[in-house]
C-alpha cells in the first residue's frame, strides 16, 4: 500500500513537471518556420541629392508597427525602424537599407533589404527581399529571408511624408 502511494506521488510529480516544461517550451519561439506579417510605415525624407536629368538619391527614415497576419505573437506589435536610400537615375531605380524590429521586451531583429533582390520570391511578393542577419535577446542567432510586397499610400501634400504597407513572408531559423 505504501509503495503504491509513493509511486502515485512520483507519477503525479513527474506529470506536473512535464506539463510545466511543456508550458515553458511553448512560450519559446519555434527554432524555424514561416511567418506572414505586415509593417505599416510612415516615411520621412532626411536628405536629397537631386541633379536635374542625371539622377536623384533620397535618404529616408521609416518608422512603423508590425502586425502578424495570423494572430500569432512572432512579428506582432513590434516597432520597426529603418534607414533607406532610394535611387532614381536612368535604369537604376531601387531602394535598399537596414531595419531593426524591437519587441515589448526590447529584444531586436536586424535586417537589410534590397528591392533589386527578388530571387525565390512569390509573384505577389515582387517588391524586394529582407535578409535577417541576427537578433538580440530571444532572437539571438536568427537568420532568414523575407520577400516583401509594397503598397504605397498617399503622401501628405507638400510635406514630403509618405506611407507604405509592406507585407512580408518571413522564413527563418535559429542557428
């Protein structure tokens, strides 16, 4: 009888520990996966070089918020902050730069992007590609690719401000 009680207590304790471990692990990020999210940006020109008929280069600061399109926590409610350069000179028309996404805990993901890189993108994601280079905190070791689609929004008249919604399809892994 005493052995059954001890076995029962051991079984109850080990089951509880397994459940706690499962809860802790479910709070962690999957080690790899695909996430669909959108960033709602406001863009402000910082500086412009405009040489009539030769070309134009515009340095932009972009700030926005992310929204996971599937209602999941990864890439949801983060602050996105980018610095970009937009080039318009003859056949050279592109934009590239670097971004950081910061979550509520202060952990970050850093990406670089280029609108000329379209390798592997689905047709509707034909605007460019982000490359995830690394992260901090819970995102340390993250890498991956994010083809993206651009929806340019109306600009504020005479102020230079503009908006853009950028839909991403992020494929990532932790190394």
